[in-house]
């Protein structure tokens, strides 16, 4: 049973126009235990249209508030999220499976966007431009785009919502949010706190239910001016196509296939620790997760031995238990995909160094796995595995590994370890990725622009640039002066 300090945070209805509505239909289960946590409404096109209309009515009054007023409410939301960090983490671990320490970390990460954009709300500056015309001035003002829609995945149930909503709300936009069906409870708890923080009705709305129907309205309703999506590349492409009919702004944070490169001159122990963090965070279900490990031949065997030793010691179990660092995968489909990828690699000649099968705990638990002798033809190379499997390749030189790393349609995150300063710049500049970790496996922070190139997405979330998605520039020429 989920025990919360504040049981009122466990909301199971949708939030539209300031009211909690809808009957529980779709089950939300705990992936570690199978326990039914709640049932949430199965909304479709009509309810989504009503939510868009509510957001539309709320838009002008919200946009007309002073930046300082919006900032104050955002700041209050940040404080409430942090005051309820433990309850939010408990809800997240229960529905998503990640260890409690990671869930607490994600709540703080989610809150950091709200704090950052509460501050930035006051700094959405315009420009004055020297006019080429006599007796005139040119002024550029930034205005909110309008009603925004957000569709988010299950792997970061809190942060993917605040990373979109916080900059948009700061700019004066209003929102309709559709969380992932596996993890709606974190989203609803966040919105309960938003209501307490004082957002006026209609400014944030959350709908759960039929993804295609909800997404259909979000992408076709003329009132929606921006759609922000985090999730898989195929769904992102579909939404982009759908949004074309009404020429909406689109922000896409899609899949990755992150390379993690270790050069002969690297600090091997630091690289092992970095690889553990970059591969196994959230059981490997992270868009910036290492999907392919390239280790230069001189240190390959040493690296694999040390890395596999650490991986074999990882404690797997229910994320609420002390010492557990690997929880269950999100659902049966996820573990089946991992099994398929490992079977394909083994059939192609890869060696299982550790792990390689479902965990004795059953359900969707999978053993943290290291594979060696992997080739570029295998599924683990071509697709995002999204699970606790680390395939290791051996490489000879810098040119070869940069070509291997770039040989993918994705371009989200890349990592490499070296102590050669010249190589650090050369390789970082050659990698076709939106984000590069050099001797570091930690990329997520609210102060830096997060996002990908190629088929990993469009636009950036976080940092000063995160606001750009949510504003339009208006150029005003003032003549007759
Ligand atoms: P998904 O694409 O299956 O689902 C994401 C969201 O889209 C969910 O809310 C889902 O219900 C919704 N959806 C599915 N079909 C839809 C449709 N036809 N219309 C409207 N909405 C629809 O992805 P997922 O499995 O939940 O998440 C994992 C994926 O997300 C991975 O590929 C991962 O790399 C990516 N991801 C990317 C980032 C990033 O910042 N780039 C961050 C986290 C996750």
C-alpha cells in the first residue's frame, strides 16, 4: 500500500478548467508488485476539446498578468513540489519502478525547472533596432504563443512535464497536458500542487486516456499553437505531420542511441563509474542512456572486467527497498524488447559477460547485463534497447570510433573519456549530437539547453533558450515620430 504524508496528493481524476473530473477506467499498476494503485479516466476527443477551450479562455488573463505575478505563482509551485518531495517520489517509484533515491532526485530536477523559469519569467526581454527609416523606431516584443499542448513519456513522469510547462507558463502560455498511461499519478499530483500554488483555473489542464484521440485534437485544434512532445521517434514524426495542417510550432524530444567512448588515455576507473551512471540510471530507460560502449583495444579487457564486476554487484528489487539500485522495467513489452535484443546479439556471436536473462524476481525485472564481442549489425547497435543492457565494442582509432558513433539516425547525447585536451575538442566537435559529456556522464540540468539533432528532435528545453519555444517575436515599426 502506498503510504503518503498527504494522501490528498494521490489524485485519480483529470483536471480540467479547475475541476477534478472523470471516472476511473484505466488501471495504473505498480510494476514491482503488480498492485493496482488507481484507475484513471479514459478521455477522448470531446474531453480534450473541452480542455483546449478551457486553456483558451484562461490564456488572455494569464498572459496579461505581470511577469512578476506569474513568477510568484511559479515560485510557490516550486516550493510546494520540494515540500512534498518525499510523497511525490513515493508515487513515482510506485507507478514507474525507479529506485526511491532516483525518484527523489527526479522530483528535485523537475522542481529546478519551475524555480529557474520563475526567475526567467521576469527577463523575457525584447529589442530595439536602429531604424533605417526617418522619424521611426523599431521595437521587437516577445509575446506568448498561446495555448500549448504537452505529451510526455513514462520514464521521467515529473521532469518531462515541468521542463515544458514551466517555461511556457512563465512566458504567459496555458497548457493541456497528456501524461503517459503508465505514469499519470505523478502528473496529477504535480497539478494538485499547482492548484494549491494558485494557478487560475484553465491555466494547466491534464487529460488521461486514448492517446491517438487526445493527440489528434491537440495537433489539429486551431487554438493550440505549440505542441511539445517527449517520447519515441515514430510517435514524434506522426505528431509533427498532424501538426502541419494548422502550422503549429513543434518541440520534439525523441529517442537516442548514445555512444559512450573510452580512449586508451582515459582514467579507466572514472570511465567505469561514468558508464555505470550513463547506462544503468532508471534501469537503462533514459533517452540519454548509453546504448553503445566503444572501448579502445589497449584497455578493452581491463575496462570490461572492471565494469562487469560493478554491474554484477548491482542490487535488483522493488525500488522502495534499501540498497536497491535497479528496479523493474516499466512493463512486459519493455522486458520482451530487451530479451529480443540480447537473443539477437548472442545469436550473432556476442558473449554475455554478466546477466543476460530475466531476473529471478520475475515480473519485468531483468538482470543488469554486459555483452562483449558486439558488432554493428546487431539490434543492440541499430535500435534503442531502453533496458539494462550494455553492449561493448572494441575500436582501434579516433577516426574509426567517431564514424561508428555517428552511424545512426539519432543525435541526442554522446559521452567520451580522454585525458588528451586536443582530442577532447576534436571529438566533441565531430560528434553529431545535441549534447556531449566529456569525462562526465551527467548532462541533465535546468541551466543548460537539452535536446537533440537529426531524428532525436527539434528545439531545446531548459536554460534561457527554453523560453524561445513559447514566445513569438512581434516586430513593431513606429513611424511619424
Ligand atoms: P511513446 O512515444 O510510446 O509515448 C510517449 C507519449 O506519447 C505517451 O504519453 C503516449 O501515450 C503518447 N502517444 C503514443 N501514441 C500517440 C499518438 N498516436 N498520439 C498522441 N500521443 C501518443 O514513448 P515512451 O515509450 O513513453 O517513451 C520512451 C521514448 O521516449 C524513448 O524513445 C526515449 O528515448 C524517449 N525520450 C526522449 C527524451 C528526450 O528528451 N529526448 C526524454 C525521455 C524519453
